[in-house]
C-alpha cells in the first residue's frame, strides 16, 4: 500500500462513480457487517485486567462454592435431636473458625463453637445462633426454642466444581469477574481488543484549543474514543487530514497495525470529498457505500487488505449515531460478544409523531419512568445533524423503521439506549 500512489483524476472518477451507488437498508448493512467480520485472535490475560473483555472459551468452576457445608451464622454446631428445646444443655468440645475446620466429630449432647463461613463439623446438622444460648465455661444452654432454620449453607449451593459458569462470548463485567475469581480462576482467555484508528478529514478542522476564526473544532474523535473504549476497543488518534489525496494517503499509511480504520468525513458529494476515493484507489474492497438511514446516509464499509474500514459522516450527530448503529455491531462481531441486542428496549411515546420516510431514522430522545413504573420516551426537539448538545440531555435513540405510519402518544416504540437511566 505504501508504494501505491494516488492522483487527483483517479480520485474524481471514483467519487463520481460512488454518487450513483444504491442505498441499502440498515438491516442489510448489519448482515453485511456480520458476514464480513472475522473473530480476532485470542490471548490469555490476568483476571485483574479483564474488565470489558470478551471470553473466548467457556469457563467452568475449579472448585465448589461453598467448598463444604458452612455455617451461615456465628453460633454453635450441634447434632439436632427431637428432644432439644429451651433449656437443653450442650458440652463445648472445640471451635471451627472460617478456614480452620474442627477435626473431631459432633455427637449427641456436644457442640462446637462455629463462626460464619466455618466448615460444619462431622456429625453436626444444625447451628444454634449465639444470641439464643447462655454460655458458662464449657456448658452451653439454649435460652430459646430451637430455630426451624439450620443456618447451614450446603456445599455447592452457588456452583459445584466443573459447573459451566460463563459462556464463550460473555462480556466481562464486575460481577462475572467476581464469579470467575470465586471459582478459583486467575487468568482468562479472551479475544484481543480491536485497535481503531480515527482519521478526521477537512481543511477547516482544528484540534480543540487551537481553533481560529473560520475553523471548526475536530470534536468527533473526542466523542467517539470513549464509546470505542466502552464497547471493548482501543481508540487511536491520527492526524487531521487535509483535503488532499496525498495527505489522506499518508494518514492511512500510518495505520498499518490497526484492525479498523475509521475515516470521519470526506465521503459526501463535494468537490473536495476525497476520502473514499483514496481508499478505493489503494485497493479498498467495498461492501456497501450508502445506507438508507437518518442521520448518516454517507456511511460506508469494506476492507483494505486485512483491515476493516468503516467511514462515518463528518457531522457530529451523524458520526455519533452511526457509531452506535454500525461501529458497535462491528466491534461486537470482531470480539465475539454474545449480547448482540445492543440495549434495545420498548417504551411509550410521549408525543405524537408523523409518518416516517423511506429511511430508517434514529431520533435523539430521553427515557424516563413515571410513578407507576411506565417507561416513556420523549424525542428531543432539536435533531439537526450538526448539533452535539442534544446528546448531553438525551439517553437513547428512538428507532423508526422505514415507511412506518404516524404515531400517537402512548404508542410503543423501539429505543436504543445510549446511557443508563
């Protein structure tokens, strides 16, 4: 790729050819992404650094939890018999703190001092809680009737040795990591974290803090990077590319060791929109060029040799929305994530909405739960693709399928959560 030069005439011809490309549906675009993406390589990592990673193999417990019958309370382990009641007396013969089991056997009339988590001694079948006894040296007297609860956690009530505890494709969060550690794992086999190179394009762009009159701050990479991290990838900032084929090519050549090239902007119909044309001149294998989606129609996808290329529009709202709709599924497909529903739920529409057009539409909106537990969604009144502020107060995208009829308040709609609520 480094030795393959591009020229302006070639780029213009390629761009002109792309203008008549047929739009495909969002559903079809998702199918193409899923069919194209191949699982990344695997690696073993320490459990301490496994947050956000995706399991590459099923995981089974190396031990049982609890590993033995254990006391659920501080008290006294006894062999419970029918005649035991208030006033019954037991002889104390030892103790069983957690991690140090009593080695003898509990027989009728005897008891062992036991603490929460301590192993139930041989012969014992009941724990009297310490609040229900009077202790006088080595003599223990019941001050209350025997509780019907045994206060014993049976061996393996959480899981047994050999049990399947997590499936391949599981996303490792705090709770699954706690489960793996409790099952005596200190390492896991996961899919490698995808590296994504973000390439912003435009003569008008400036880095934050350095914009001059007439310039536009390149905010897209700063919004996309946290999302990429949240979805399991590693975001890399590449230089802002000028609207020149050679400058764009130079940026692409800096990214030879990444999994996904993420060009932002430069793919519309303007005379200086060269991004996609440069990729095609370098051998880009197009999978789709435009999608019937609002916002984000210019999104495009394919491969450049072994690398995946997902082109996002330059308008901030379009870039952020298409990242949720297309980049997130691509990252999930590369890392084998099994939870592919992408946080979709249903909610009641809080306003009336007109019929939708021929494109799928993703409307920035806010979800809340009323006092009766009913989930409502309210679209933001500001939907222009250049606006970033609506994202701050919104927590979801209201999904509208192509050619859907008008909606009235109270209708159920599909939403894609972008934040917790």
